[in-house]
């Protein structure tokens, strides 16, 4: 058996937000992200409910050199976990967000498992500074907290 040539990178970030999971979870949706992420843009391809659900499909194209990527909601456990499989020309990503109640607040663990699909994808994965993910997640944490505080 021949082993693959893709490189893999796993990133994890934990947020602590002073809100209940039932307040946060609905916002982890391609439609609701327009409410709290100013630069968010996606093309919704399929959803029965109009929001995130198991099997929901949407596409994004960010300014990160990875091009158009298709996202599929692969796990949907209301108020506790949502997961996506995200794939494009250069990489695939398994993206999981797990919410755990902590008194009157919630811990959110965001995990990305990125795999390069070809040399260009491998290069893009390994060239990203390690702090870039934390910086991006800190920004999302601030946006989410601000939205929930001011809604």
C-alpha cells in the first residue's frame, strides 16, 4: 500500500464565552454568520430548513489562496456540536466546534484538521505562521462575544 503525500496540520482553539450554548449554537451557521462576521460571504447550495443542519452544503471563497471550497455539515448535535467537511482544489478540512456548558457560560473547542491534497496545498499549509490561526480565532471570539452582548 502506498502512503499519501498530503501533509496534515491540526489546530485547536478554546473560547470561553459568558453565554449559554443555546444562545451561541444557532450562530454557528452559514446563514447566521452574516449577523456577526462582517466579512462573511458564502453561497448556500442546499438546506431544507434555510439554516445549518445535517447535510447542509455551502461554498466559500476567502482571500487565503485556497480558492472556492465546498462545506458539508457532517455532524449536527443541537447546542453541543457542529462539524463540517470542507474541501477544495488544494486542501480538505475537517472542522469541528464542540460546546460544553460551564456554569452560566460555555466553552467552545474549535478544531481544524487540514490536509494538503497536492504540493501547492501542502506548501500553503506549512507556510502559514502558527500564530495566524490563534489570531483569526481571537477575532472570531471577539466578534461573537460582541454580537451576543449587544443583540
